[in-house]
DNA sequence: TTGTGTTTTATTGCCTCC
DNA sequence: GGAGGCAATAAAACACAA
């Protein structure tokens, strides 16, 4: 626990005595000696009472005192004993008052710095949050587009399989392969733009049943990642083409074994080429 | 004038350092 | 163990609206 030092107590007494002397000066010439002695003795008690109150009463520092303290605080916010004594002498304050003032001033500075740091953190948080919300919106929009494309694709697959069944019923087996080739060339292209970003998707859906698993999405936004992607050596030679495939349809395609971990590649494409 | 919120001065209790 | 720092708090001083 911190205690008052002897010098602090002495300072308090001196300041009390000073105020008593000032008051006595004002009244000294007015009354007779006996009356004055009586008054003095009464006042003595009053002053003792006042003095005890004065030690508890708070007095605001003068503007000049505060200015001098502020100036010193700017130089160094910690108070060494020498500087405390010097300031105490210069400003007519008790050393303890100087120490308390510096202590409170440090506390005020800390509060201010905390407020400033909080403001900085909050503004950077707000910026991040805005960015996150934009990305989230963009993500939602892309999900919606993906759903639409998938439904469109399944719709096309149903239609093409119906056509194939009809053709099979009407056409001899030798001509089936020709029609198959024709169907392969019929591709529907969709151009999709994301509202949240400049992402552009080029979608090509094959109406052929044999190639129904091949649906192409070109991504101009590198952040977007679509799973199960691989190159098509048949129709689209351009780079950056990524395939979105329907897992359920993929099984029938011979190419699905090409990258299989369980089975080695058949190299069928190599031998048929020769 | 008065009630209320804010600022300033001062105290208390705990901790660390020498 | 004394000196000094800090956090929490009290209380006086001050500002200001109603």
C-alpha cells in the first residue's frame, strides 16, 4: 500500500499555514488586542477545521500549472525524482500532486490510444466484412447459375434420348453411327455473366447421348473452382476450359477410366490412332 | 436553479523492481 | 521493505440542458 511520505505531509501543512496567514492579515488592524486574541483563538480552531477539510478538498490546478505539466509530460511521460522535485518547486505544488498528475495523465493517454486503436481495428473490420459480403453474394449467384445449367442439361439429355430412340426405331443399324456424329456436332452454347463479379461462363451442352457427360464451363475468374475437371481432346482445344460433369452420366463414358487410380490406362486411343 | 453527465484530482490496494 | 507504477474507484469541480 502506498503511504504519504514525510515530505508530502510537510507540504500539506505548509500550504495550510500559508492560507491562515493570508486571512489573518486581512483582519489584524480592525479589533483591539484582547478582542483580536479571542478572535484569533476562535479562528485558530476554524482554521484547524478548515485545514483538515483542506487536506481532503480537491483544488483544480491553475492553467499555467497545467500548461507546465503538459509541456513536461510531452518531453517524458515518466517522472524521475529530480524532475518531480524541480517541478514541485517551480509550480508551488506538493511532489505528490505532481506524481498524481503524471499518473492520471498517463491513464488518460492510454485511454485515448485504446480508443484510437479500436477505431482503426473497427474500420479495417468493416472493410473486410464488406468484402466478405460481396464474395458471398457472388458465390450465391454462381450457385444459382450452376443449378440452372444442370437442370437445362438434364432437360436436353431427356430430349436427345427420346430422339435417339425414335431414330433407332426408324433407321437401320448402319445409319445409326452417322446420326450419332450429327448429334455430336449440335451444341448449345450459353453465355453467363455473374452480377457480383465480371466472371463469365461459356457453357456448351452436347445434345448427343454418347457425349452427354461433356459440358464445358470456361472460367475467366480464377477464384472459381469446379470439381472433376479435365480436358476434352475432341471439340475444344482452347486452354482454360474446365469440364463440369454429371456424376451419374459419367460412368458410361469410356474416358472415365483414363485417370482411374484403380486401373491402368488402356491406351486405346493410341492404338486406334495407328 | 437544479439534475445530470463529464472531467479532474486524489486515494486505495496490489504488483514489481531494486 | 520502500519507492513507484497501474487499475479501480471516490469525490469535487465543472459544463450544460431543461
